[in-house]
C-alpha cells in the first residue's frame, strides 16, 4: 500500500476553530474555557468526566461508565443519574448550543458516549508526549534535550492526580499516573546526573528516597549522584540503609542493580568524572539481554589467546579473532563464546550475538542484524529506521550509555561489520572470521592455529574418557594427527567413540586412514575435517543420515522444529528428537530451545552429500514440503493480520497445514522473525526449476502485511525482483504479476512513485489478461495512490473507481475502505469535494465496522485531508489526531511521521504557524531517524511555511531548499511548488 498522498496544497483553509476547553487531571480535575476556570461540580460528575477524558475519542459504554464511577455500589436508578450527569456535562462543554441542536463534543455513540477533545487539550496527553520525546532524545544520545523535555513534562503536575475524584476507576488511575510521574522524575534526575548536575540532584533524590523507601531505582540514582560528587562513603551508606531496611521490613535483598552499583563504587574509588554516565542506563529500557550461546563444557586449551582477549576487553577495545584464511573447524566460535562467557560480568547491560554467515552464499546483511539487535534493545519493529546509515546511528546511540558485549560470529570482511561496531567506549565487540580482519582500526588481532599436541590430547580425553585414551596412546596420537589437531574434527571423532564404546582408537585410526585415501576431491586443509565428517556419519542410522542431509537443503540461517518437521515429513516430536540426536553427535548446533543451525562447513558437507547421494525427487519433495508449510503459515499470518482482506486465489494447491496465530500481533511477530528465512527460501526456490514459482509468488504476497505499517522487510525488493525475472523467463505470468505488484509496492513505499509505476503497470496488464480481479484491485489501489502523489488525478480517479468496483464485487471490506479513502482524495482533486467527503466518511465507517485499526487510521487520515480543504477544520483536526493516536497504538513510526506532517499542514492552513512548526519538527526528526525521504520532504516544506508565516525568511529558505532537493530526487511535483514558494520570499 503506498503512502497516503495529498492531492496538492491549498492556500486557504478554515482558521476559525472554536476555542477548545482545556482539562487538567494531573492534580485536581479542572476545566478551563480560555483563561477562566469552569466549575465541574459534584464529585460524581467529576468521576464521569474523568472516565470520558482518560478515554477521550473512544466509545465508552454506559455499563463501563457505571462500573467505573459506582463500582459494585451502583444504586437503583443509576442509569438515570448517569444521564443527568451527561446532560450537565454537555451544558458545561457547549454552553451556547441550541436546545435541539446535536451535541458536537460529548456525543451519544451506540449504547454509550464519546468525548471529542483534541489530545493537546488534556494535560495528561501532553505529559505523555513530552516524556516520550524525552526518552527518544535520551536513546538518541541527547541528554540535554531529554532533561529539558522531562522538566517541561513534570511542570504540568499540580498535585495528586484526580484528587478528590471518587470511584474505582479514578482510584486505579491515580496509582497508574503516580507511577508515570515517578518514572519521569527518576529519568529527569538520571539525565541531570549524566550532564554533571549531581550536586543539584542529591537533595531532591534524598527527599524522594524518604518518600519511597522501597523504590530501588531512586536509591541507585542517589548513590550515583553521591559517588559522582566524590562522596563514596555516603553512597555506600545509602546502600547499607536500604539493604538493612529490606531485610528487616520485607525479608528480602536488594536487586541486581543496587548490588552491581555498590561493587562499582567499591572498585572505582573516588574522583570519577562528574559527567561520566557510563554507569547509568536510559529510562525504562530493557537491559541485560543474554544472547550468548552456551559455553562449551569441555573447552580445552587456548589459554594464552583467551587471556589476551580478556585483557583487551577490559580496555574497551574492539577485539577480532581471526584464523588462517580458509581454515574451518579451528575453534573460533568456541573461543569467542568462552571468552564472552568469562567476561559477562564486565558487561552488565547484556550480550548480543549474531552469526553473520560470512561463508554462505547469502551472508547476513548488516541492516538485518541491526534490526534484530535494535529490537532486543527495545525498539519496536515499526520504529526501525529503513536506511542502513540511520539504523546504524540509532544502534550506536542506544549503546552509547550501555555496557554491552557484542559477539559477531563468522564475519565475511570488515565492510560487513563496520555498521555493527559501537561508536563509544564502554561496550566491546568480539569478532570471528575466516579471513584476517586487518582493516579494523584499533582491533586486537588473534590468529588461531591448530591445537598443540597436548591440548588435542586433553580435548580427546575429556570427551572420550581417560581410560580409553590412556589404553591406546599411539592410536590416540594417530587419530589426532588424522584430525589435523582441529577441535571440530576431534570433537566429532570423540563423540563417535562415546556413542560406540566397543570401537577402539586403533580401529578409528584405521578408518580415518582409509577415508583419507578416498577424499581426493578435497583440498589438503579441508581433508581432516571432511574425513571426520564422514566418520561421524557412520554413527548414524538411515533415518538420521536422511535428516542430516535434508535439513541442510534450504537457504535458511536457522531451523525451527516445525520447519524441520516439514522438511523431513515427520511429526514435530520426532523431528525434534532427530535434531537433538544430531546435536549430541556435534553434527548440528542448538542455538535456542527448538531452534538449530549447522556449522558452515557441516552445512556445506551435508548439502554436497545430499546432492551426490539423495535422489533428485526426494530433495525436491523435501523443499516442496517446506515451501508449502511456509506458505500455509504465512497465509494464516496474513488472515490474522487482515481478516477482511480478500487474498488472491491460490495458484498453488495448499497441501500443508501451517501454524495458527491468536491475533495480528503474534502473526506480525512471526513474519518479522522469519522474514530472512522466508525471503531466502523464495530466492532459492525461484532459481530451482523443480520448485513451484506459484508457491513462491503466493508466499511473497502473503508477507504483504509487513509493509502496511512501513516496517519494510529488508531484502523484499531483491526477492521480488528475483522472482519476477524467474517467472518472466519461465512464462509464468500469474507469478510474475504477483512479484511485480510486491516489487512496485515496495518501491512506492519509499515514495519513489515513478520508479515503482512500470512494475505496477505491467502487473495490471497481466491481471487483466488472466482475469484476476482480486490482485487487480490491489494493484490498481497501489498504482492509483502513486498517481495521486504525482498529481495525475484523472488517471488516479479512473484506476481507483475501477478498484472500488472490484472490491465490492469481491466483498473485500478492507480493500474497499482503502479504495474509498484514496478515491475520496481523487474526487476532491477533480472538483467533486462533496462526493470525496462522502467516500472518506464511508471508508471510516467500514473500518470501524470491521475493527481494522490500521485501516481506520488510514481512512481518518484521508478524511482529515478532505475536511481540511473543504472548510471543516474542527472535524479535520479531530480526524487527524485520532488517526495519529491509532497509528501510535500499532507502533508504526513511519505512519506517525506521516500524520505529524499532516497535522503540521493543517495548523499552517489554519493560521497557526507555531503549532505547525512544532509538529513538523517532530515529523522531521522521525523521518531523519528512519530515513523516510518522502516524509522528510513534507515535514521540511511545512517547516518552511511555518517560518515564513512568522517572518523568519532565512530559516524558511533553508527548509525550502532542503525540501525541494529531496522532492526532486524522488521525482515528485512538489519540488516545483516549493521552488515557487522560495522565490516568493523577500530577501
């Protein structure tokens, strides 16, 4: 779905919005009309208003209101009392309304009421917005801005929230709001300490600690402030006091944060820099993520290398482990994990781990790894920047105040890891690679060699047992020589001896010697590893050999149990037992419960033997089962995400049952977690003539909900382009149409409308030829939205009118609402404003009826644009603010930035340049963080308009120049508008 497009700028607009009431709940409940306070009245009337305010712009049923105000003590006739309160509130809110005129602020909706107030008219909403800005500023490494916004937010408080308001709802909200305040207070002083204001923080924190004696975070901050002030003894006294109080009063001990801080103070001593915030953590962020694989229980040797690496990590250096080029199985990963586990205490904010798959045909993209890391660090999927540079900048900002150890395993080259390196001391990196990473400035390089003879013998003894090895010392030496003293090879041979205790070391040495004579196809450096791989396979029965080979076929970095079950055509329990048996024999690795992966050499070996020894039809059948399982699951995810959206008829027969999802959040999480595997499988299958292009196309199309929130999955354009080319070469026109739709839509998602149009136009042709109305409706909506953006309104109207007819014939309500909203904009642009307004209102009604939250947010956005340009300013603001609230619920930063820009435009057209500049600046910040060029250009344009209206010609010109440049790069006609505006400014 393309971004919502404005049909052009209007120089007019209704600036006559009636003066709104303003409400305060962060203290006694108050209502203000302009500068005067309006008395709300009796406590129960306040309770009714409090419920409606805290649930503003949403429907509240009479049953919910009664329960919230009276609870279990509701008297007889309570419904009449409630109606009397609502009548009184309407008189207070609209004192000039005629007796029979419809209410405009407190509406009757269904079996209840809806209070329509703008978010900025309620102090709680303003508080939440300011604290959210503060937290983003802190995460972005801007503590001054964070402190300023926290102070500004806390200035809104006037005492106990909802003081004197009765009822169970108000009581529960008081506790919730007080917790929000305390969290903001803690974060405010945390930022103050980070900026060197530790002396100013000590007094208020002492008062706060006395008021909240069990709140450990307050005591942590007080200890930190005292320590920064050079008062180490006082800081330790705080710890002793709370430790004693917790033990005596609650029978418990301080949490890990306090204990860790005490140890840090004890070891650091006096004289720490006051502005050093390395020991502080950003407010309300997840920390302590432990992603490290399990340490090898029988890790042997490498003492010198491990000590050197630990010493380097203590110095906050970037550390790289490198091996001889091309040498695999030498123990790089085992050493990295062993060192990381040893040094966990040094990095209390957690450890991140990623296998970069540097030796695979599809190595991990830095963008993909950054996305995974950022989600672990607390960034929601919809908030991830879409450009690599912006994603890397956010990652470094979030690590700037943390002490995190990042383990990057199996790197391809320095270019792959540069964006994954922290930018400041405190955190550190361990790297492993087949090649020597000499291009990393300041890195400690460790080249690993094969194990020494004594170390090899110790490893063999630890696994196979002292008795077996000491009984045959000469045979043991022969085995170790045959293994090339490589840890992986020794481990496989030793596991074989454990599994077959009746076999001797002499027999194993003989088998290895014979195997070596048969491996003339391999290079010398790989011979030992290949030999042990084949020897390890001799332990397996036919079922395990089959599993070992088939599981290596797909281009997937990891395998889940359901995926393994699909590949092997076995029940999940049986598939899991097979995988665990392979893990026991060191032929597979367990990365998490129910998830597995191969060592890269083992995968290569398993795949080679599969192609050499497994019949073609069996390999094809395994990949087909996997493709169909992934397709079935992705379709289930699509249905859960968009229940009223008609999915195009399946080209491929559906012969597999996928996973079930309980709701859209679970479905979206699965799509995000598995997107790398899904896209890799699509590319692999598209290049395999024995696999179904139709299934590939359906699988790609089923991932469409990922783009709806602007959380563009990395690599989807590449997968779609690969599939489109394969389908075109094979003459598979239906699969080609689906791939082109996804390709064009992905390109348009980044506002490159003219680049995406050719793919969509070709998809339209193919759909018409095939008579595929369902896909045609989708493509027409996407193409029509793009036409609106480039102001080809006649074409947009024609395409969207046709799309609407198809949607209604298909009874696809979600697509119908989408088409209605875009068509409303097209009708407005072609001079049929009343029809456009009706279409947009119908779109809102459809989405509310279906419960489609994202669809409703989009429909309200379109309605707000039409209302704004037809003089319905109040309704425009209501629609746009409600759309913004709904998009924030979904977590889509892309759409949040889009709506903030639209609200900025509304303020500009209504003669409010100050408010316009504030909203446009927030939209700009989001767009710059995410790399959304189209949203950035629109925000800059609105900033230019706002500064021009305020007489600041220089700043207006600056924003206009930037906006024009971005618009021209995107090929959008807005560039000419902005150029004209810029030329109209007097020097």
